[in-house]
């Protein structure tokens, strides 16, 4: 089953409909507005803009599980992302990425190992998972790995459909 078959809500209501990404590459990132890593939003937006025409998207997934660093409502999160970082990439509803309440999307993502061999629980905000056009998780990057890091860009370019 493709990751794109999982159901998750959009940030501002309705379905995020992950099937829209079928055939595309997606970087799924658990995001937070009040984290030391929050400036990564700028790099994520640049990646999204740079590769969108080639079949790529960033998908932001707000999560408040790490020291309460995403406390806002959906409207507050959307306003912050737009006003502060000019975010245009899609965002989902706020979900849990770890624990008993882990969203099924993240249940599918966390078995993928990063370069250090880490699998399992998401360690912090801004952990990144790269999904290919078939809906398979092909790479995982730690929270401190910048969106424009050479290893992230190379992995994205390798799975671009166009």
C-alpha cells in the first residue's frame, strides 16, 4: 500500500488527500512554529519552489509533541507560516507523530532508517521523510539536517519524476 493512500486532514479543514501526490516526490516534515529549528521553514519553501515544476512537494505536518512547540490553532499556524516564511506548500492537520496516538501516516514512515541507522520514533521537530512517486519511503533525515543539505537535495533529485 502506498503512503499516499493514508488519510489525513488538511490544516484548514477537509482532507489533505495525499493521492494528489501519486507520481510525485514528497518531503514530509513534522513542523513547529516555536522551535529553534523553525527557520528551516525558509529552506523548505525554497525546495518546494525550486522543484515543484518537476513533480515535487514539501508536506508540512504540524506536531505539538516536542515541548509544546506547536501550540497554535490551525488558523494561527497557517497565518504564522504564511506571514513569517511565505509558506505555499501544503500543510496537514496537527497530529501526533509518536506514541499511542501516532497518526497512521507516521506509523508508515518511522520504520525507515536515516543515515545513522535510526528507525522508530521521530526525535524532534523537522525530521524529514522523502517519499517517491510510488508512495514508498526512500530516505529519512534528522531534524538538524537542513532542507538544502547536499544529501537531501541529491536524494530529491534522484526520485524526481520529471
